[in-house]
DNA sequence: TGACTTCGTGTGAAAATTACACATTACTTC
DNA sequence: GAAGTAATGTGTAATTTTCACACGAAGTCA
């Protein structure tokens, strides 16, 4: 079935920058394109927005179709609309970024994508279209966000140690943080709940496990919050 | 001439939230719609994106066509894409916000818009489509931005007094600020250049006029800046 | 039981933020 | 031209926040 309009229309897509945290380093999920253009190149997961779904829905749907991931933290980033970003025709892309917990890193490639793989953000292959620009923009946004909103937990498993949280901040922000000052600061927000359990691993003192309080977290996210590290 | 596609496509528009500062209060520029739907309702200036122009270009073009404003500070805000935001058909709108200096407030309504008018943000009429939501989002972004980036100058004339700048901050942020602390802080960024001139008005001591240093300003905007008040 | 490794904690110095009051300058009016 | 009026312009002390920094505790392994 054909669809006809008075004026030419741009195609509308969504693209997702999915971040994960593993091996003590920030990772991003890329797919190898199975179809032209840029066949066999690495690219951000994404695809065309259907006319009866919202942008957020499209992002979640494409993400699940191409990578198997669902129910993750997802936020709109920016809309990329230069004229020649796609060689085929005019395509405007609404970019999203997403944060996943390590448990979700089971990525079954499917449908459009020939393959899905995690890459450390410090070592990304050349990307299709203007995806390198989108990725850079997402990384910069994540860095900014981390310094004033408590989104770091979205990248950690439900139970985590303060050291894991600190490593996350250090590796995303690219700085070293003093352990005592970090703990003082984080705990002062009264957002972390110490568990009865401990994390024991290796020949040394076990670490206290924490989870974060989802109620206080939501409250913080809504009002002006403040989670400066 | 008709244009035909395999799948149905959303129409793509831009909408602009234009802020001005006048009468000691933050103002927003609205147009009265000359055509259906929402004929005679107030709305944000905006219109359809042409297939051969970027999103930014479309925003600037529509702004000039509908309000006569050009060369203003303009930044993409967010893309609104719920399914039924336009009663005619699926329309996705990329929202922008803009800041104007008072000198530019000469608004000649034209083309699509029957009338253009400034409204204090505290007293906005009902808006067409989901424009109230877009406006709220823009205002919230402006507030956020003002507290950590030196964009306030974009809303003031080229020469201004520190009191004017303070009033701007107070009225946008909705807080009272201590005069001495404000001046100390603002001047410490070394961004303001005192002029030889003074601003004299009324039966009292005249005020020192300042302009801001565009070079330092650009430098601040690019790197992590920091303009906390 | 001693070596090793990571966890967990407190204090003092420096810097930033906040609170706060009065003399100065020009215009107006008497 | 003297007195009144109104907004400008300036400094300091108290408080809070940030930053720098070192060592005992708890567990494993040999």
C-alpha cells in the first residue's frame, strides 16, 4: 500500500546509545548492520518510527527487536536532522540513551541486526551514518547527568558495594575520587540502604552490600535533586 | 506534485519558545493562529520542516516568517512525538527555545500568523496542541540553564547594569538574591566589562553600565563552564 | 600464625557560601 | 542651595562545604 502526501516528507527514525558497566569500564552496545547502506558496519541500534507509536515506544521496540533488551532506563537525548546524514534520503533521527544493569547484558541479536556486541567506550569502531556524533553527544550527556543526578545505580546490579559505585563514577567521569570523601557524600543523600548481606570475594575483608531506595530516588529525580559528587 | 512512500510518514514540524525580558518580568512570544486547527487560539510560533533544510534552519526560518525575529540565541529543547498531539494527523515536533534582547522586540506579525504578542510567563493564555507542555518544558530548561551557564546576557540589551542582571535572575529563578553576594559572584567570572558610560534614570545615583566579553563568553560556553549564582 | 589484600573510618585546613548595614551620588523640591 | 529621596556600591565575620590525608579491621591463603 502506498501513501501519498502533498509535500515530500523526511523519514523518522530513533537511535539508541545503550550504556553498560562491566569489567570496570563503561561499555556501549553496537550492532553490525545486516543491510545496506553501511552493510557490515557497526551502528547504534535503532530504526524507523511507526506512524501509530510514540517516539519512546519506537525506541523501546527497536531496542528489544535488535538487542533483546527491555525495561531499561531510557531518555531522549537530541534530534539529529542535518540534510545528508543518510545517503538514501532525508532521515531525521531522534536519539535516545539508555542505561542497563549487567544482568541484562545477555544480548541476543535478532531481526535487522546481524550481530550485537558490547564495546568499551574508549575503543569504539568506526560507526555508520553520523552515529559517532550521536554517541559522543550521549557520552557527554551521561557524564553531565552523573554529576548532578543519581542515575549511576541504573548501571549497577540491584545489590552493589560502595567501591563498585565509586569505580563506576571514576570510570565514567575519568577522574580519581577519594574513597572517604566519596562515601561521606554518597551516604549523606540517605539514598542507599545497607543490606544484611556482604559481598565476599578474594582474600580480604568482605564489603557491605547496598541497594538504593527507589522511593527516595524517584522523589529526588522529580524535584530539583542534587547529587553532586 | 505528489510524493509517495511505502509506509505512512509523520509530518515534521518545529516549534519555538521565544523568551524576552521586559518590565522586570520574563515574557514569552505567542502567535494567534490564523488557520485551522485551533484557529484564533494562541500558539507557539513554528511550522513544517522542509525536506531540504536542517531542523535549526527550519526553526530560524519559521521564527522570522511568523515574528520577524532573527539572529537570536536558539537551542534545541526536546522532540514531542505522542501520537495524537495534532488532530489532523501524526505530527512530530522538534521544539526549540530562543532568547531575545529587548531591542528585537519589534514584532511584525506576518504570513501564517494573524498576530504576535508578548505574554508574561506568569500569565499565559490557553495554548493550542500540546504547546502548554512544550512551554513548561522550555521554562524549566531556561531555569536550569541560567543556574549553570551564562546565558542571561542574551535576554538583556548590549549595555546593562548589574541591577538589571540581578532582576533578571531573580525573576526567572523566582528567588531573591543578596545584592553584594550577587555582584561578587558575577564579577568574579571576569566576564563583564565596565563601560565608561553610566545609566542615569530617576532621582538617584546613576549605575555603572557593563557589557559582556563575547570572547570569554564563547570560551566559557564551550568548556565545562560554570556560572552558578 | 604471618603475609596479603581490600574494606571502612575521622580530623584539620582551605575554600566557598551566606548573612548582614551604611555611606555615596544624583535628582527633586522647597 | 539645603534638605529629602531613592537607588547604587561596597567589606567582613560566621558558617558550611570541600578537600587532603593514614591506619586498623576482616577475611583468605600458604
